[in-house]
């Protein structure tokens, strides 16, 4: 777990997210509290529950990005899910426990990747030897022991044979491989392929885990088969590295470490939480009954329960839940009281205006302007933006958001794509050219759309 201070966390978030200082401070404190909790005695540590958060604000203001960047900083399992995907147990749809199973899957993959990196050097060495055995099949030694090679005698006795000295041919091939001279050469090797018998299990609503277990059981009954396949040496080498790494990693240890990390550091981002809030002013209560059912199913997960996954039982007591939603029509107070009490921290994110749009285009490390510039450079076209052009784009984004649906910073994507559409199409024919995107260029590309309000609703 990262030990960044709240100030350092906010500073890192500032590199990618413009504005929303209060929200960034809140999540920074929540993340630091998780680190502080790990420093306590186990007896007291288990008593401290995470302070779950509700982020409120229109789409495109940074709610999801804040949570995603936070998870990357902390290097912890993170899963984003929409609350609207879930239904009350007994109805067709996903049950809320599936979000924990998905989070556990992410945790296992994360730990497996880390463990693979730890054994990568040894796996590469073993893979190189196996690759040389494929290239020189006649030179392959048998049953390599610590003091030599052994094979059965005529009477069943084991006799020792001194290992043959590695000849110059193997060393020559080793040097050729390491220098990349053999990368495009093909070699035949045994690879694992999926069995032809594939069984699809139709999950009963609310019993998805049983369906998953049945599918795993059938997969074990029909394991993958080994089949000879020709591959380029560079691809074969990577496949051999993966195989060797799998041999060196203890899957039970990976699963246990992943379970602990999910339980202690996992973050679940539940988007569109406002869509399952019951609106008391709405005529008819049919839809509200379903929404409240999802809330009541979600409640034990947030409060703390045990969920059965294919990797074992996972406790949810200390998973951090970050809920988000526009909350235009519903309010956090429209959630059932028990669920409200499990989200004590709430912050409203502000709408974005042209000043923030300009900063979004110029300040972040992954700004849209940087992305488009890098994309066109692959075609040999250099583009540059004037300050006036970016100011015009920012003003246009604010104007369109006010006149149509407010989609926040996502409006910049549609505008930038419209401005650079012709240039992107013609880029292969303009290799070596430099194009300056100024205010006149922007106006020329957007003129027709901006003038026609009905058209702008569809295009921008």
C-alpha cells in the first residue's frame, strides 16, 4: 500500500484532474486513513471501518477519474461498476455479490502479475534453455540432476552419466538469439489449446456463483490439450516465459495474498448510485420497489459480510466504497437510511466552465491536445495549437454544454474530433508538414455546426 501523504496524493491527482479541490482532499484523507489503519495493533485495526464516500455532480466533471487515479496511486484492486446493472435477488440480472467476485478476480490478476515479475529473470533463463532445446533437438540432455544426468540401467538400476559438455553450436545459437538474429525464424513447439468441449452455464438469477463453480468443474473435466504449433521464435520465447513463470508461482499463495489485498485495500466504485434511489415524488411505486430492493441487497455488502468466490471467502468489512451519481432528481437522502449511514462522507463536484476547459486542454500530462499531437506525429505531421485556438475551443465547449446536455469535459472530445477530423483523414498525404491550429482554423471547422443549433445537438 502506498504511504503517500494527503498533500502528495492531491499533488499527483492534480496532474490529471483539473479543479475539484475539495473532492480530491476528501479522497486523499480517506486513502491516508487506510495506511494509518494498517499501522495499528490488529485488535484496534479490525474495529476501524472505512469511511465510504458519495461524490455528487454532473457527468464529465471527474468523479470516475478521481477514483481511478486514486486506485493507481495506491496500487490496490479497483473495480468500477454501474449500480443500474444490478437487480434484486429473484429478478433477471446481476446480483450485487458479483461485484466482489469481479474485484477479487482483478486482485488475483494484479498479484499474479507482480509475482511473475519477481520470477521473471529465472523464467527467462529457463525459457531460453527450452528454446535452445527446440532449436537443437539432438543436443537436448535428459533428466538433468544436481550432479549429472541419470538414466535407468539394464537391470532397473540407476546409473550416473556425466553431462555432455555444451558444444560451440549451442553457444553460437544462444548469442544469435540474444542479438535478435533469430526473432523471425519459425520453430515448432507444444502449446496448450482450449478443449473443443465448451459448456455454457445459464446462471439462475441470484445464483451466479453456482453457475461459475459448475463452469469451472466442467473446465477441469475437459482440460486444455497440448498441440504442436509453428511460431516465430520471439513469440515462442514469450510463451515459454509465461509457462516457466507459472511453474515458479504458487497459485495458492497468489490467491491468499490477493484475498488479503482485496479485503484490506480494495476499492469499489459504484457509479449511477442516484439511479437506484427511490424518488418519493414519482407517481407509481413499481420502479421504486425494485430500486429499494437493490439498495437492501447492497446494504450487507457495504456494512460488511462474507462473499463466496472461486478463490475462497472474501470479507467486505474493510473494502472502501465510493459511490457517484449526478443526483439531479434524486438526492442522497432518498437512499434508504441504513445505506445512507454507510456513506458518511459526501462531496459535490462543481460544473466545469471555459476556464477549467482551457486548463484541461493545457495542464494534464495526458491532455487531449497532447494525445492528438502524438497520434498525428505517427504520420509525420507536426501540429501546434495557439492559445487563442484553445480559448475558442474552451468557450465553445461551455456554450454547447449550456445550450444542450451538460456532459462536462467529455464535450471536449467531440469538439476536438470535429476540428481535427479532416486533418486526421488527410494526414498520410501530408507527411513532413507542420500545421498550426489557430482560432481561424477552429472557427472554420466548427462554423457550420455552431450556426445550426439543431445540427450541433447531434454533432457536438
